């Protein structure tokens, strides 16, 4: 099967099953459906590498994509397996979707999940000083916005976790104007549209960011990562931009599955970014 066909297939329900089949077993332990809030959707899975480590492990909190409307952490077991295989504690968090909630509902969930992950990092051998936020598509928008806009952690509690870095795959960071009715509603009213754009919150003291995008992405255009990276760099923030030729929207995250790992260097780029980020 050609690379693009395989990566596209991995975005389907059947594809998720195929991608996740090898992730049922591995050198990690999965702690499933842990509560970070009272709502049934406020649940997360923690993937912990087996064996001992010389030092506490980095923690990566991941949010799935799906237009802020659909998706589930169970579809992304291959992400947890890949990150745990690289030596990180991986946290895959669910969140409430539109239309049940609008912004800031899913952002509030993201803040709670990140706070939980930092507070419980040591329980799983993780380092609460090295918490990375990561997402694909809508999840990348959430990870970036949570990091840059202080209001969400402020609303979640008196403490703010130390964010060591952000990893965005095919993320939406600069997507005005909002043209679709559902997106207008979830981020509205119109005077609030600008608050949904991570590019509007760039600052010099932002944690390092790794932005990965496929150049053939027609769902979330590559200009999102290009513009966001340029804005971060212009204000003095540390940012690494990786653009993958001939890869579409699903390709950046699908390449974390063992079946497709050779099609794009997503895991290698993430591993290098985490390893080289300041402690």
C-alpha cells in the first residue's frame, strides 16, 4: 500500500483498530480511565514504561483531534505506546466535546488534565518539572492555547504546572476567519473569536515548541504552523518547525503507529525535542 494511502487509512475506524493492535502489548503498563474530574468524559489513560530509570521520566500529556467535536483516547493507544516506548510517561486525556460544551469548556478540561498529570507525575515515575503538552489538530490548538493563555490554569486552581515544552502535530493556531457555523458557535460570540487563536498569545517567555505539519494538509493548512512559528520566533521564543513533504493531515500522528513509523520522522523528532529541552 502506498504511504499516503496507509496514512489515510489509519485515520478511519478500521485504521485505528489496525494501528492500535500492536499497542495492546509492549514494554509499558497502561493505567486506564483515571478520573481528573467528576464528569464521565474527564478521564485519562497513563502509559508507563516498564523497568527502572536513572531519573524521573519526562511526562507528555496528549489531546486528540476531531474538530473539538469527536474522538476518544482509546483510538490513540498507538500514541501512548510510542511515547512510552521512547522513555516518557504518556498521559492521553479525553475532554468534553462540542455541542455539549463550547469554549472555554474543553479548555477548562485541558487545564484540569494537565494539572492532574503534574500533580501525579511522581506516582508513575514521572518528573513534574518536565511536563510537555502535546496534541494533534484541535488537540494541538488546545495544548498551545493552554500554555500561552494564562487564564485557563488560573481558573483551574492556585497552582500552575511547569510546562517544559509543547508538541503540536498538524495544529490549528491561526485559523481566522471562522467560516463554518459550528466553529463560529463553539468559539463565539464573534468578539471572542480572537481568543481561540494561539498566535494571538505568543510571548518571549513561552516554553520551547515543536510544530510538525504535513505540506499536503488540506484540513488544517500548513500556514497555521508556519505563521505560528514565525510569530513565536519574532518575539524571541524558542520554536522548531518541521514540515513533512507529501504528508496530509493524519500523517503526522499516524506515523507514530508502528505500522507507519517509517513514513515520517514524527517519533524521532519528538524524542529529540524532549531530550534536548532544558531541564
